C-alpha cells in the first residue's frame, strides 16, 4: 500500500489488509535496501495480531521521491505519514541506518511510540573514507565490499548451514542482488546518499536519552559493520534498554538469524503492545 500524500511511501503489509484498529509494527530498512529484508518477520507478525507497515524509505524500492540526505530528513518525511496511517500505539523496528531513523521517529511521534527495536545499530555510525569514496566513484565495487562485511565471516565464506531454508539459497547473494536492484530502480546515487547520511548523523545520544519507551538492542556477535561494542554508548543513553547478542550472526541479522530475530521481536511486541 502507498501511504501519505505525494511523494507517497510504499509499505508492505505482510500479506494481509492493513487494519488501522490494531497496534502497529513499523519496519525500517537500512542503506541501499527495501522492505523485503523483513519478509519473514513482517509476514509472521501481520498474521499474529498486529498491523504491519514495512516501509520503503523515500527514493527506495517502490516509494516515490528521491533519497533524502540526512537521517533527520527521513524521519521528518515518515512521521506525518505514519500518524495519518494509524492512531494506534507503534513499535518501531529499524536496522542499521533504519535504527537511527527509528530513534528520530520516536522523538517526533512521542507517546505514540510504545517501543523501539534497534538491530545492527551503532553510534556514531561512521563510515570509512575509502568506502564513502567508493560509494560515489565505484558503487558496484562498494556493493561488493558492503555485502562481504555485512555477513559474519562463516556466512560470507559459505562455511556453515544457512539459517534461511531453500535449496541453493545464498544469503550473501541475496543481499548483493537487492542492493543492485535498488541501484537500477532508484539510481546509482542512493548508495552514496545513504552512507553519507549514516556518517553525518550526530543526534543519536540525545534521541536515545529522550526515549520514553523501552528499547531492544538486537546485535550480531559477528557483525563487522556495527560490532556490539559500537552500540554501548547508545544503549547506556536509553532510560530502559535490553540487549540481545545473537551468536554467529553478522550485520544482516534478519536473514542470518531470521528465526532468532523473529522470536525476540515477538516477545518484545507482546510486552510493549500488550498483545497476547
């Protein structure tokens, strides 16, 4: 479904018609990705008592408009569209860049937000100068680097069973294909815009301290992009935070540890949205 006024945002509703009377779970993807990274978690929760909005960020996937240059601008674009879509309590679930957007959304939406789940997060979310340059000057090479670093070494090297079923299924191959799809559909400049926004974001500790709801940190023990230690300052700034570190998972936890992520979100959603 498309939400809000032009430029409208696309939201996947988990294979069910969106019901604005239900408590809502909003999924926000990371850089150079789209709603499909949440396919297992969003579909399950949509069929178990929640209204689901798995967003494509502005200028990503099926959403209209251009990719926005800052985390704050993305939150400014999303907040009124969420407010118009539902008046129910919200659980915000964000991955990587999406985790920073979730923090800013919680500031803007205030008491409407019942909980925030931050996956693969860090603050500051700095990007190396070499990678930033590659996103601008050699985006195909940058995608290759990002895809390798987004997975725990054992996944990237194909040395252990994959957590998502399917003959011939390749977790790294899936991520690389999605990033290339976004570049074809939305333009080669999306990658540089997203990574520059992560690198420049400075408001994380203030946004975390301003939370008036529980925060869940879901982190990958093998994350090479945002290792668990890089989330410590953000977690300590939150008034109420729980941390779960998933063994064997890297940055792409929604596919590398799909079942564990779903279980953690199920319990957290039941707690903060009070759905049995």
